[in-house]
C-alpha cells in the first residue's frame, strides 16, 4: 500500500535498483528488444492477458517496472490501453525514445501515484524480482488499491529458492538489486494474503514452465 512513507531499508533497495538500471538502460534495451519474437510462450501469455482485459471492458493498464517499454508497446499493439511506469529515469528516457507517442512515467511500485480503483489491469513482468520479501505485501496491497473491482494482475518472476546472502560481518551490505527467486506457491500465498483471487488457467500454467513463474490474479 502507498503509505507516503518509506523507511531507510526501502530507500536502500530502491536506490540500488534505480542506480543499477540507470547505468544499464541502453544495453538492457538492446538485450531485450527481440525477446518477444524469440519467446512464443511469452507472446501467448500477453495475448491471453490482453484478451481478458478486453473481455472485461478494457480500460487503463499499468505496466509497472516497464523498463525500455517493450511489453507496454506490445500490449498497445494487442488493443490494450497500456502505459509504463519505471523506477529508473534512464529506462523511461529509452522507452520514450523507442516508443514515441506512448505514455511512460517515472515512479515506484512502492508508491504508485495513481487513483484508487483507476486501473482495469496491472502487469508486473519480472519487476518484483528485486523487492525484498518483507516489502512484497505492501507492494501487492498497492497494486490492489489502484485496481478496480475485478481488475486483473499479471505477475512474471524468476522461480527458485535462492535468497540474498546475509550482510557481511564487516558491515558491508549485500547489493539491494539482488535478483530474488521465489516458488509460485509462495507468490500465490502472498497474493491471497493481499486479497487477490488467483485465476486458474492452463495456458498460463504451461507458459510458466518455460518462462519462469507466471500468475494471473483478480482483485
């Protein structure tokens, strides 16, 4: 939930993540530009998501953690009124340059500057991977706040059991941009705790085995 307050720990991982992507924005865009063409299962997931959004009447869809905007642009091609939000100002610069005419904004998933119930859907495609476990609940609550009743949430994430190393005895902290891997069952439990209803869909389940974790939920 957007509380309007962010403590030192939140500021630390946000600052590290922002700096990491600011430094790598152009090369990251180059590396990911053609991923959709190379991953038919990802295209299937996006097509299903877009179909679900259109079937419930359409409306604004936020791509939170949009990076250079490839998913935002693809959803627009599928007839979805998508716009992008990213923590990294440099990523937003790249997104605006590569997809002129589309809406991209700098913002944090920890404090979404969106009206309550204003979205038809929200997608966080591999953008919760840097969020510490202790902050996931607040992030999902924030997602739920901005979705209208029945609004859809699509999450993509890396699957695994790895967790960040503990801080060194010297006091040097582990990097806050560390990629966190979670089991789908854990993410599903967090969704349930945040008040979402998980949508069972065989297409997404099949895609999840190839793409990592893919979960579709409804507010």
